[in-house]
C-alpha cells in the first residue's frame, strides 16, 4: 500500500461525545476528589492523559499529587465511558462516511490518530458504525505526545500492512497539523472544529478544507503526491 490516511476523531469524524466529557468529570471526582471540568483549558488536539494533567495543574495540584494516580484516572475514564456510551448521542460529521467509503474502495489504508484512549476511540466509532474502516492507529493510551502517536501509527502500518509510501494526517486543530509536520507526513486540515480555514492556514498544512463533504477533492489531494 502506498497511501496511508490517519484521521483525528473528535470534531473531524464526529461531533461531541458528552459521555467522554462527563467521564473526565467523574474520574476527577472519584480519583482525586476534585470537582473540575476540562473546559477550563483549551484541550483541542491534546491526548487524554495530557488533558488530565493540565486540568489538575490548572486547579493547583502538583505532579507528586497527580502522577501516582494518573493510570487509575485513565482506567476510570474508560470504565465510565464504556458503561455509559450507549446513552451517548454521538453525531457523525457530514461527508465522513462517503469519504471513508471512497478511500477504502480505492485501496487506501485508513487509521486513526487521536488523543482518545484506545478503548474510547473504538467505542465512539463502533457506536456510529464506522470503526470497520480503520485498521490501526495511534492513541492517547500509547503516548502523551501527539507527534509520537503519528510515528507509532506509521510504524504499525509499515510493519503489519506493507505500507511503503506517503502518509497523511487529517485533523481540525493546529496540534494535528504540528504533529503531522513533526512526524514528517503530509497534513490536511479541516475547519470542522473551533478553528476557521484562515486560522488553520497559518500553521502551514499541505491542504485545508472547510469540511469533509468534498470527498473527490480530498481524494485528489491524497493521490497527488
């Protein structure tokens, strides 16, 4: 395979998962006995462990208080999510299914590059019936650093799927673009989150699209390299 496309999950493939959001609040209270919402920071494009650390530091906790219980916090987040995801109402964003179908039908290897912990990422995509399109990924449970997640996914594709070509990251935040550039892969930014196309262009992605509805143009961009 000579094309690998790694998709971000939140606000790229799907809209908000209230269950995932609530899982943080629940875990912070259960594990650290604090009442705090992740919206006190700009968490777009961050990994789940990094979100937890930064939120807890924001309210005055230090690393000696945070790190001994961090794994337990992540496990609690996953446990809450898995028990409650059936009550979630996760929206799939416009054009996503059509694009995934187009890319798959043309032999392009698809993967995930997401800050979500792995069980949460797969749980979200299974709930909207698109998980089967993806063969691999780099997840927040693999590494706290998003750039490393891209490298992990590319290595997986090379080792297990005979990938030997050009890789792309598709995401909605500057952190997605930065991770792709640092991992030396091509970057496609989509303004499906909180950043406009103009704002995303400032971070020098290879391509910028308003959303994923123009699948033919995105496919053409991917095949152009």
